[in-house]
């Protein structure tokens, strides 16, 4: 995603990336200055002049860089949340149901949950409607109440599907968290019913806690060889789809022969893999530690679990359920490629 932003909006994102490398994470989240805003306006004018005389030579490929969080302005911190939108009892119950199952809201207290529930407003779209257009400014965060939303990244004349969102999923957070243009386009596939949260309410309620979780997960993923070639958008998308699970010593994570519904990535600790023998005994076949993963074969090939995995000592894993795994195109493609490479070797 960073490569796309740097290519299409070099003046805006370039200045943000440079500041990110020099400042601490907390200062990036908490403050902004009028001088920096003035620099952005000046750089936009310079870019406009340069674009008139720009030649047709392609830009050199850039390495993956980090995106910094948009700073929460003083007037946004002091302003009230969006006014309460009237809803029926069934609509309030439906929103609560979605919030409870969504990772963005799982860590919030009752007061924060109530504020989000009251502030959200309903939006409907018909088949083919463009909900978010790549490159536009972000104004809202969305929860899918019903229907399907397809997310595409446009690369020249190509349009690549990167994710499919269904009821209970969310999208649109990236531009709000990082103050960058929309990184992808989101289209309604059939009739879609959405609950939206405006930018200021989203930032005031969710930004700090969401960034903390996302930063920890993304930093971990960047050090795992499996994810080393992913771009920023893919890393953040996977990071947002992972849930941390803690297993105690000798606790079974998955059992050989059972149906698989999760993929696991070891964050910390040791997992022991065993297989049943013909005489009924169990034989240890592998030990796995931080950065290794398991459980993907049952999801990719729709087969029963091929082994039993047990925690040795305290084990921390990041997990992804089958529904999310199937909708996350970049994750499936990555594991399929890795599995094919492993088979050849």
C-alpha cells in the first residue's frame, strides 16, 4: 500500500514517512502542527507544477516503507462525538452483535461500546455501487450488517481483488488511522446494508487502542519470513484479522482427525506436534516455536487435522478463523505458494 501511496501521492505521503522515521510513535498519534500542514499545502502546489512537465519515464520501484498514524488534532480531541442517531431496538441489538464479534471493538469498555452504538448511522447500497473509491479522502469507517463488499486495488489497467467482506466484517479504517487517501476501492456485490462511524468519532474512540494492537501484530509479522515480501496494505490487513490466544502447559490446541476451523501462528512459546501410531501410541514429529505456523492444511485442502498440537509451557498464538481466512485473498495465495515451494524441496 505504501508503494501505491508514494507513487500516486508522493508529496503527501513522502513527508509523512520522513516524519515517522524521526519521531516517536506516541508523538505521531497524539499531536500535529500548523507548520506541517502548511508544508503539505506547499508541497501539493510544487507537485502540481512538476506534473505539468513530468516525462513518461516510469518511477523506479521503491522498497516497502512504514506508514505513520495521522495525528489527532486538538479541535478533534475537544469536539463532541457525532450526534446520536435514532435506531430501533432490533437495530441496536444487531449493531451490538456485530461489535462483539469484531476485533476492532473487542477490547473496548461498556461506555465506549455504547458511544459507538449510538453514533453509528445506516447506509445502504445497491449492486455495483462504489462505496469507497481508491485515492479519495476517507470520511467513514464501515461495518457490514448484511450483503457482500468486494475490495479491489487498482494498479494501472488492472483491478486486483484483495478481500471480500461479509456480515460482521469491517473496512475503511486505514485512511482514518493514517490520514492517507483511500488505498483501495470497495464495491457492493448485491444489495448491501452498512453501519458507518464518522472519522472524528472513530479516531476519538478507537484510534489509540487499535493502533497499539495493530503495531504489535505488524511488528511481529515483519520479522516472520513467511510475510517478508508483503506490502504494507497486506501486512496491515492480515494484522487486523488475527486474534491472540493463550494456551496453558499441556493444553491441546488442535486434535488429529478433527475438522479444522482455524490457522495458527506462534507468537511466543513452544508447540509440540504428535501423530497417532498404528499401535495406538503417539509419536512426536515436530516442535515449533515463535514465527512458525500450523493448521493451514485443513483450511487450504479442507481435510481433517493431520496431527495433534499441544502447548509445552505457556503458548501464545495469533489465530485466524476459516471464514476470515477464505476471504483474505493475499493470505491464501501466500500459504499456497509456500506450500508448493515446500513440496518441491
